[in-house]
C-alpha cells in the first residue's frame, strides 16, 4: 500500500539506509495501474503499519474496482492467518471461479 518498499523503509528509524541498498523498487503504484485482474484487498481493522488511507490510494490505481474487506479484530501481523481473512479469500475465490464458468 505504500508507493514502494523504499518508501516504507524511509518511514522507519534508520530505514533510509536499507532503502538505498534495494535494487528492486517494488513500485506498487505502477504495478497496480497495469494489473488486469480482479483484486481482493484485505485490511486489518487495527493496522498500525499500513494506514487504510494508503491502501485506498493504491486501490484507486487499479483499473478495476477491487473488493475491499476490513477484517474485524485483526492487526497487521494477525491478518493473514485470521479466520475472517481466510473466509474472505475463500469467498472471493469461489465467486471468481463461479463467474469464470459462466
């Protein structure tokens, strides 16, 4: 959700040192703008690492409007393994699969 990994690093103490060492820019905004598929965006309810506003900026760069779900009771670290996230992913994949059959 940040513009790039170096941009994330620059927000952290001493991260500017690591940002200069990266050779891959991981330019999220540019990659989002050319993404051609459907997208599921999961937001942790209590994310202190990636502000929701930054995620919404990235979502706005996607050519197709994404499906955005805020997963209750999660933070940045607990989001991936939470039951809510797993259910949201399963539902998204099932819907995508059903639509591809029609």
